[in-house]
C-alpha cells in the first residue's frame, strides 16, 4: 500500500547564472495518512522548497513525488491546481486573507473554485468558522481581528473542503507565545480527527509538538524520527532559550491540569 506522501530521490535545482543551487538533493521519505510530522531546518535548508513540492506548488527537477499514489511530477498546471483544491489545505504564517471580504467570504474561496453551490458554500463556511471558535464574527473583516483570530480563519479556510492533508507553513511565526500554543493545539486536534498534518518550521519548540521530525540541512535529510531525540533539533544560538521556554510551557500545562 502506498503512503500518502512519497518522495523518491527528489531533487530541486535552480540555476543562478553559472551556479546550480541544490535546494533539494536526493530526498527520500514516506509520510503515512494520519501522521503529524514537522519538517524543520534553518533558512536555506530546503524546507520551503520541500513544502512547495508537497503542496503541488512546484514539481521536482528529478526524482518522483507521489501524492496518494499519483505522480505529481507528470501533472499539467491545471491538474496540479485540481489536486491542490481536492487534497490540500494550506495554513500560512501571514494568513493570506482577502481584506475586502468578510470571514464567510474568505472561507468560501476554495469552495468557489470547486464550483460548490452557494447555499452549500455558506453552510460549510459557517460550520468551520464555528469549529474554530469564530461563529460570532462571520461578518467581520480581517482587519477587525487579532492575529490569532486571523490565523483561525486561515485554518477554517484550510478545512472547508475537508482535505486529507493540512500543510502549515510557520503557522505561529507571527503570533505571541500563548496564541501560538492555541494554534498548535488546534492543529493537534485536527490530527486527532484524522487529518494528516505537516508543519514547516525553523523553531525547535514548535517542531517538538509533532511526534515525528524530519530535519533538513543543505537540501538533504539529516534526521527522520522521534521528536524527543536530541538529533532532531536544529542547532542554533537560541536552542537553550527555546528549551527553557518549552520546560516553562510544560510546567504551566501540568500546573493547570492539576488545578482542573
């Protein structure tokens, strides 16, 4: 049985003058349906290129990428757009909401592309906005919301077609620590509901919320395994501070759990 995501010797090369940049260099991995995986690495590691290929926004230069058994590299542009709308929900760091539309309008956008009838669009958009706790703000515009609320709208938009795969690119990067934890909790709950979640991040403490970490350096996988292993972490001057913050978060969660 094929995995949901299969990379086999995937390469992505860019030409800059006479120089060839190897953004991904013979990457092989499998992600099964229902997993929660963090792809982690510093700037230039290849994680954004990896995300673009997983999300069918780009195709490999060499090697094969199969999404649910379908060879993405052989698809035409219209086929890529169709599989994105069918299989994927995107959550971005900067939310990417349309400022002139209210929350209902923003969440309905993927359904419009899918030519879903208006009455069904509205019912589904309302349901997912209620699911993320924004049922009382359906007519609000994005600029009337906090950053955390805007990210919830982004998650609702990603969910509205009930895609099997949620791809979250630095989803907490523009948020404070408390709000970021709430957003991560929502992604974990979506995973418990059966969605496959792939989290792209440079932050060790964020990546550790996933059971499995794939770590990239210079376009290659240097670690793929348990998030609790020291080898999973991206080395950086901020690492000790991040670990200290994680310990505080866990201590606070334990205290709140005991109080409840």
